[in-house]
């Protein structure tokens, strides 16, 4: 894996290079500890963080002796592979060439000098490699820990037509020197393979790939390559010398303004588009590879990981993550660098723009692997979430560059540069932010279980998504438990007795009101609860109150009982249709009703409903017999303004229980008389809620009825509740209804149990089942 890491992002300067460890008892564990400590030493040397060898050894007291021997052996290897002056002080010959410092043997023991700061970051010279810009030009070449008295070759150093003056930068693969090209009398930067004559075939091939890639590019914003080849046994190439600072060092002082950030990345994008148009991909764009000279001109350098689109990709093995983790594209992070496209560099340009405007890379992990996993699988934060004062347009441009899917990024680096130009000129940009909904969808895709169901990789999911997944899994177990608990609570609630039972009554003085008062008194005494009776306008008013939940119980005529929400508690009593005609009036039988007004009771009353059913069967509509809504008390002549009975309707249809005090009172004053409702069978066949009945002379002794009674129809009044009424309420109501002594007008329990086809409440059905099957 070819990966460069800025060590500032993996640990702080204040952290020790290693933690003191407990001595190992087992030899294998001791070897492992020794290997790990030596690897830390090499890493510290490589990055320039090693201040003192003795201080480093103090961190490992239990293995300091063995560790010191390894360090000395490394010094011998470095001396062997490094060109040195002969005993006579002559420069080495071709057979003893100069070799730059081997990887891991670099130390920072040369005294600082006073030359001007010059910045040039080369391939592999990451920001963590140390600052070599201020070195004594007469210091020895940077090879650490020579034996006493052996200073080795020093700078300046003659290398045919080049004079190496000082070290500009050191990275994982190469060393860059400031040099003077004598024949052309110019300062250049000379890059050489860091491992010198020990460089392997692949390392040399990669080195020349960089040289060739940069050499074929000619652009004012790309560092130009002048010459490459071999000198003194070492591969090298010389390039344009840029005096200034790289963007990484600039950002150490803090983020740039949004406008300045956009200008720099726009120029870099133009340079990268030039490279893409010539078949060259950079693949390692980062702030350290963006140089800014004294005239504020931008220069792109370090094509060490460049790839020719039409060239052999064997330098990058399958599965290798090539680039710098914080700035590499997701396809690079997962090891698909050989399939890199121009979109890969566009992602890195977006990451550089993010870092320039915010002062930090878009995705940072505690370790190299965590950073790679975040780059590969986590969506980058929006620029405004890190720096809220940044314009929404610039944030949208960065967001488009940092899309995980290459096809969703800018189509080319030129398109990115054009959009940055539009932003700088105040024109509408082409990029569009995905918005909160899109980010929410993107966020949810990182939940491991969601990603797995969608067939996507979900390694190293963020903590918030993992917490949500844990909650989702917990819910899978809690939902069934909650449903069971809810069902139990619902059953318990459905069975609980309310503290106050509300019952709908009826018209003042009516049978509904009388019956419900007596039922309420019994329920209150039996169940030790309060009962309240609400006066109403009759059956249809009662029905509406039940449906709206205003009352728990209500008496209804059969025609009003219906619907899935209502259930029958018990049949109460029968109501008979009383056909009354005014004494001495023009109507003496049903056939004479046509053309006369009829009193049918108030709106919403059960009596009004029964009268309409009867008149419908007799084919007497409103035109044939106008309806008059009256309270029954108004049927008395005395209640008219002048006491004139002629002002009253000729006929009244009253549907009440047989023997009603209301009807008895009308008959006793001989103002009204009962007539037979012939055709009762036919009427009941047309309306199933009505049934044939006979009014008995015993019920009305003052009416002078025949011994056989007179024919009429009747209906049934039911006590009704809602389907969800508590079982305890229904049970207490039924016990109260059929408590001895039985209320005179009520249908006995044995008769009620014989009713079939009624939509009984579940508790009522169970009660009547016990009555019919004792």
C-alpha cells in the first residue's frame, strides 16, 4: 500500500512516540515489543520527530539495550550505502557514488543555518517530513549517527554539471535538493531516489514515471521538468525551482478567505485539466503539492503518483491505496487506484478547497486505517457545517466535488474551474446542494443494516448510525412486547368501570326519562359510582351522543340501532303507535287522513321516526298530510292561545309504551280518541323495525275500546352502548336492569335472551347466554 500520512493528524506533538510498556516474560512477546519499538524509531527518524536518541530509549527501559544495538546496526547500513570521502579527502569516484539517506535513517542533527526560506514539496515529501528549508549549506549530507570523526560528504556537492546546495525536502521515496545547473547558470530543484543505489526496479520505474508525466506537461501553473537521467550512479530529474511556500504551510496560520481559496483551487483546476487533456492523472493532489510563489502564482508539483491514461498500470497493484488519505478519492481509498479517472483528481481538488477554506481536511480519522475507512464510506461534511460563514454557493461546489460516486462530481476539472469563476464573479453556479432531505437519505444509507440490505459495504459506520441501528434492533424486540402490553392495557381499560356513568334520557316527562332515571339509580347503588341522566330530544339525539362519546348508555328505538360502533345492551320495552284523532273532528278512520295535518312529535324523537314510517306505508307524503312538530303537552286545547281546539291538527301519531300516562291524559279529557291502524301486517312487512300490535282496553279503560282491542303497529326500545364500552359497566347495567323487583315496563331477561340476530355487546351476549342456558 503506497500511502502518505500527515502525522499531525494521527497524534499530537505532545504525545510520546511510544507508551512505556511492561516487560514481557515470553521471548516471542519480547521480540514483538522490540520490533514495534524499532518501527516507531524508524518512523520518528523518517518524519523528523526524533529529538534525542537517549530520550527515545528511556521510554523502553526493559529493552533499551537490544533497541540500541538495532539502532547502531542501522547506522552501519547507512554508512555502507552512503558515499563518503576517502582518507585523502578526495571526492568519491563513480564506483562509490553519493547516496541519499535510506528510509528511516534520517536525523535532524545538522545545525540550523540562515538562508532564505524556500519551499518545494516533492513526491512523497509529506507535510510531516520536517522542515529542511533552513540548513547550513556546509553541513554534511543528512545521514544520521556516523562513527566519531566521520562527517561524510558535505554540501555543496558537485554532481557533474549540477552543484547540490541544500536539502529542500525529504519524503518517503525521494530527496529534493536546491542545485545550481552550472552550464545554464540557473537554480533548479533536483530530485533523487532516496534509497540511492539500493533502489529496486519498481522504485526506479515509478521515479521515471513521475519525471515523464511532468515532462510532457507545459503549463504556467505546473512545475516544469527540465532534464532527467543518471548522474554519479544515481537517477535524478531536475525541475523548475519555485521560491515561496506550499499551501500546507500557508494554512498553518489559519484558513484562507473563501474568495482566496476559490482563486487558488480554480488555478489548480485549470492546471489539472491541462494534465488530463494530455492523458495524465495526478492522483496525489493535496495542499503540500500546491506551491505559491512570491507573486501569488500557483504551481502544481509532485507527479510522483501520476498515471498515464493509456499507459501500463502495473506500477499500482490491485488493492493498493495510492495517495494521501485525507485528500484521496473514495475509489483510491478502497484500492481501485488503477481504475482512477479525472473524477479522482476532482475529488482531491474539492478536498483541497475544503481544507483551504476551513483549515482542515474534510475527513480525519485517529489512524491511517480510520481515515481510509471514512474516506471510502462516510459522506464528507458540508463546508458550512465546519465554517458557517462560508457562502452557500462555495459550499455547494465543494459538496459536488466530494460526492462518493464519481459520476456525480464535475464532469471535468475545467467545469469545476468554470463554476469557481462564476462564484468569484457573482454569477449563478451550476452546482446544487443535495439539501437536508438528500443528506438525510445519505445519512440513513450508512446504517449498517440498511447498507447490508441494499448490498453496500458499511464498515466503520459512524457512532450515530450505529446507535440508531442498535435502537432499531432493540425496537424489533420491544415492539412485540409493546403490542402485548398495549393489548393487555386495552383489555384492562375496556373492562374498567368508569367513575361517573352518563346516561342519555329523553323528553321531559317521557318514558325514556323515567326508565333511565330508575336504571341510573340502581347502577349507582350496585356499582358504587355516580350516575348522571342527560335530558335529550329523543332517539336520534341519543344516538349522536353515543357516537360522540358524550354518554355511556342511551335508549334507542329499533330503527336507530345500527352501525359498527353501537352495540345492544338489552331490549327495554315495546312502543306502540297511537293513532289519535280530535274528538268530533273530521277524521274517524285511517282512510280519511289525506288532506289533514298531522302532529308527529318534535324533530329527533323516536315518535317522529315511527310516524314517518307509518305514513310512508300509507303513501301519505308531506303534500297529502302536512306534518306539524309539537311537544305533546301542546295537544291539550288549553295550551292554545285562545283555548280553541280547532287550531290544533286533526290527527296526532304518538309512539310510546302501551298504557302511557301521556295518552291516558289526552283520552281522559275526551279531547282525543284512538282509532285503529288497519293494515298493520302490511306496514310491518314494509318496515322490519315495526311489528303488528294490539292496543288493549285494559291499558286505556277510559277510551271505550272493544274487548279485542284495536289494531296498530309498534317498535322496540333498546338500551344501547358503544362497542368499546367497558365490560364491567355492561355487567353492572344488566344486573341493575333485572334486579328484583323488576321495573314494570321492562321486557324480562328470559324474553330478552330469546332475541336473535341483534348486535349485542360482548358482555351482554355472555350474560344472556347464561340466562338461556342456566
